C-alpha cells in the first residue's frame, strides 16, 4: 500500500510495500505517475538488504529509475552502522544529501524537518 500525505506543503508518497527488485520500483513509479507527489519516501525497512551494499548495484539501479522519471526520493532510516562499515556507502550518502533529488534521512521526522528548511 502507498499513501500520499501533505508534509510542509509538499505531497509525499510514502511507500510501505517491499521493494526487493527493479520491478517493485517500477510499480512504485507507475503509482507515482497517477499521484504526482513532490517526494517519494521509502523506509529502509521496505528495501532489500542488498540496497545498502553498493557492490550489488541494487541501490544505483533503483535510484536511477526514480531520477530518470524526475521523482525525488527520500530513503528513511538510520544508516549509521552501515556507513561505519563502508566508506563508499558513507561517501555516496554524503554526496546525494548535498543535492535535491535523493536524500537519506535518519527518520521521517528528519525528512519532514528538511522539507521545511
């Protein structure tokens, strides 16, 4: 199930179904085309564990799909332990957070606060 809420004046599509394949991401994108959210928020808990292992290419493939269709994506959840174990992941998260297309936020509250800034 996917729900759209209004957060700080922005329409946010919250994903709560598993995204374990590129096909799952494509399904979210299809739903997003009908809802036209400003942001798509995806909790880490619904992503395959392969997402945070950059060697799998899963994160790149998934995020590239959203970017190609001009959707902004926020990944919600604490990644501090994974970043401590992987410098490439820490670098990737730091760099994406500098932009306005993909954000990694420790929580939904952090995401909403960043929307308001």
